[in-house]
C-alpha cells in the first residue's frame, strides 16, 4: 500500500515517552501560552532553524480547543509554504522534534493528517501531531534556561580572567625583553605560544577552566622572572648614602650668614 508522505512513520522510543506527558484536568491552553513554551523549548534545546520554524508553525495551528491533548494537523505542503523548507527538510525537522520529545505523531488509518468532525460539523478529534509535551514540560524549559544563563556567566568570567592573565604574562615578557635583552626567556616564550595555540576562542562553548589555571601559572612565572631579573631586593645589597648621625642637629651645615640673621632678630617687646 502506498502511504502518503505524512504517514508510515517509524516508531520511536522518544514518542512513547512523550506520550505519557499530560495536561492538568480541565486545563485549556491558549495559543499564546503554547507559543511561549515553544520558544523556551527551542532556546533550552538549542534547536536549529529548521526544527524551530516547523515547531513555531505547528504551534500557530493550535485552535485552543478544550481537548485533553493539543492536536494539530497541518499538511506538509502547508508547512513547506510557511517555512520555506523543502519537504525533505520538513520530514527531517519532524524527526528532530520527535526525538527531543516535543511532539508526538498521531497516525491516521491512511497515513494522512486530518480532523475528525461530528454530525454537527464540530471538530472532536484529529490525526496529526500532539504538542502536549511542549507545554507540559514548560517547568523543565525554565530550569534549563536558568542553568544555561549561569553557565554563560561562569564561562564569561573564566575567559575574562584568561585575558587578564594573558596580557599580564605578555607584558612581563615584554618588559624582560626591553630591560634585560640578554636574559634567556625562551622557555617562557615557548610556554606562552603553546598556551595561545591551545586556548579556545570565546565564540566556542568550551569551558576553559583548566586553561585558566595554566595561564595563571604562566603569569606567575613571567612576573617572577621579571622580579628576579631586578634582583628582587635579595640578591644584592641596597646602597645607603645616608652616613650622618641622627643625633646631630639638622642645622649643622647652616652658613654663617644664617647665624647673623638670627642675632639681629627683635624681641617680642617690639611686636604690636
């Protein structure tokens, strides 16, 4: 039997897990609430543009029915026109959303998506995709977003400290090269170049905690080498040019003319 492109879907374990999620009894979900949960889910799971666009369009199809499940049934052609993706891209996006336990496929007998209506023409059921997991897991999305924000802040602080340590090490080596050009600093320079090559860029998502420790160690080594190059106050004796005795008066070397000036000073009786 030739099934439509929307049917004949392979069963996935993630779909069975997501199917167990449910809404609270008597809960009616507005499209605005579902859209907010979908945006948080896309951020928390870091979805690519394709699955993110398809999820957004699926949410836009929710009609706010008073159902136990959030069912939508847009066709692949509709999603192709709305997202600009190819039909192959749409199917790939479905697989990603199912594997991430965001949607659950509800297959029809002929593999197509459509609504089931009663004799009065009211939609009472549908075959398509169930968006209940997106909204039911909204607490999980909030927790993940908080954790991601904390991780970004910690990563930023780490790279800031790496930048500070790197600049301090380079400044210390630069001062060594200018003031003590004959001093052997090849080992420190090799370590600096090695760390520069191994340190990841800020644009990556690597947490470079180990690199920070190495940069701090190199900074200490460079500053210690520069400190010792100036004898650090311990390898040679400071010159003391003050050979006078502190018991002698400070006016010992005053000229004679100063004494004459002092002798002609008037007494306090002549003061007004």
